[in-house]
C-alpha cells in the first residue's frame, strides 16, 4: 500500500511513498530496542551535542525545506524557512535545559545512607505528529525524548512525509547511532497496531480530539504514558485600556497566520464595548492587506488551506453562522484566488455572532474569526470559559495586575498578556479539558519522558 501527498497548491500528486510492511515495522522496532540500550548509556553531553548538530543541519537546508513545506501543506515560501529557524531555537533551549532537568535529585543528608532520585528513560517513544507545523510539533517530543536517552519512532502525517525524511537525514548527518531515531510511513491500521502493542513505552500524539481519544483507548490496556495535544478554540479578550493598534495587529495575525491552521490560533475574540467599533474597523482594514495566492510567490501572505475539504468545512461554518444572523465583513470577491471547491479560502471576520453558532464553539482550523462585544471583564471570562477546549487564552491590557487576576479565572493551559499563538520552550505546553493531557517543553517536559528511580543505599552496617 502507498500513501499520497496531494499538494494544496494545484491538486497535483507531489509525493508518493510505500507504507511500511508488518515485517519492516517489526524490524525497526527491534532495532530501536537494541539501539536504546546503548543510547541510554551514552553520556548526556554527547546526546545533547548530537541534537545541537541536528538543529544546525536543519537550518543549513532551511530554504529548500521551506519550498517543500509550500508544496506539501501550502504555507507561503516567505514563512516556511522561519519554522526551521524556530525549531532550531527550540532545540537549543531544550539542550540548555537538559542538564538541570535530568540531574540526580539529591536528598537531605542522612547519617549512614546515600539517597537520591535518578531519572531514567522510558525506552521507545512513538511520536505521531501533524502536518500544520510538521517540524515544531515533532521536535517538541522528539528532542527531549532523545536527550533523555529514549529511542524514537516518528510517524508523520501523510501530508508531510518529506519532513520525517529530512529530520532523519539531519540526525544521521549529526552522528546519531543507527536505530535511535527512525521514521515510519504507516497506514491507520498499522499505526493503531503499534499504539496498542507491547513494543513501545510512550505514545505522543498531536491532532484531533477524536483520534486522541481512540489512541488513548488503544494504549489503555498497558501501563504506559500517553501525551495528547488535541487543539483548541482559543479566545482573546481586548480590554478598554489595551493598546489598540498592537492588539489588532497581533490578533489578526494570530487568527490568520498559516491560514488559521494552528491548534493555538485565535478563533474567538471578545472586545470591550467602548473600543469594539474601532477594533472591528481596524481589523477589517488590516485583513484586506493580506495577499491570497499560490504560496510559491514571495508576495503571498496567505496560502491555501491543506486541502479543499478543509476549506469547504470552514465555508460551511461561515455560511451556517450567516444564516443564523452573523454578518460577514470581508468581501470574498476582493480575494480572487478564493474559489469554491479549491483549498484557497479568503480570510473572514464575523460579527453579530453568539455561542449557539458552531463557528464560536467548534474548532475551525481555518482563516475565520468571530468577534463579540462584551460589557465587562466578568462577561468576557464567562464566554472565554464557555468551551470544551483549553489550550491557550489571551488578554490585551496595559494592566498587568488585572491580567494576572483574569488569568487565575481562565480555564487554559497557557495564559498570555499582549501576545498569542506562541510557544516559549521554557514554559510547559499543556492543555486542559478537550485540549489534551500531558505536556511538552520546559523542565517539566523531561519528567514526562522519563521515570523516577529511587536509590536508597545503606553505607554503614
């Protein structure tokens, strides 16, 4: 069986790869098990050095990788290389954190005893990653897992198979031992078989809630860790004291960058009534500056969505909301590349929306944002929490004390003030509610990929 990557640029077949056979899968898992036994005994400094060289190898090929991203998932070439740069910075941050995160935990002296806690690798980490940020979502688990002494099997989306291959080549060039990092192109059935099998020791998945639930059930009969990052319907609130120009610029970018195809994209906006009209006016004006076109042009700032069916899903949400009383403020005719039946979709701003509309409660994962007028902080908090998701949320204000007080009331994994759609690798990336379980990044992310082992030594008998 083969998997095909249909390019959103023109609907052509861009990549075709054979899916791994059962024999190939067994062989790679066995190779990973054998390699991990030696890898965990490799000095931490050597493991870190290999990951640093991996980042350098990826950056050296950033422009070609950016072009491949455009063909595979539609991101404009002006932005593609920046994912590689950001990935390298994230790798560097995790390498810098590693020695402190993985150091033995010494306990208070006790006469006649030596006691400490050591973090041991889990074994084989099976990482399933999506197409929307194919390098960043992968590296969040892959690099700390490797640094901690695990072997990794990477299963990339069929939409972005070249990303897995590029990572494997960069690790190989960086001197990683054979079998420590491997990838597999897999069918759904074979992916499920690995998830419920006895060969892996940790399952990491980034993607939809439905698939995350299914994978958790598959792994549920075994006592292994499962990390699930399952997306969101991320809100932002603009208070009356906000820097309006900064809020508009950042929030429209947070809604429409990558054609809105981000788990932490801004999908709901709540704006205080005293500045609502000005915010909406400026947001519409800024949206009309976007250039929707083939991602292969340097002038393009908004590329196609990953596939025509995804664009049709968002069109359906917009159309349904309008039929229920919402008003669409962006004239699609001013974005001539936007055509029904294609992956090209104009950005859209909706007003007169409410929470009985799917566009305000169901993940859109596309270039649409609804804006509601609110009268107070309390009203904003209630609406922001009225969601089955809780990945990130943000407030725009000049009052840090107020932002902290609001943050304590919001059900979210990350709370932002005056920024959005961003990961700081020194902070844990974590969701609540249907946004998942577990975490990546930061010092705590290493705990997730290791197990504590207690050493209790009587030194005097």
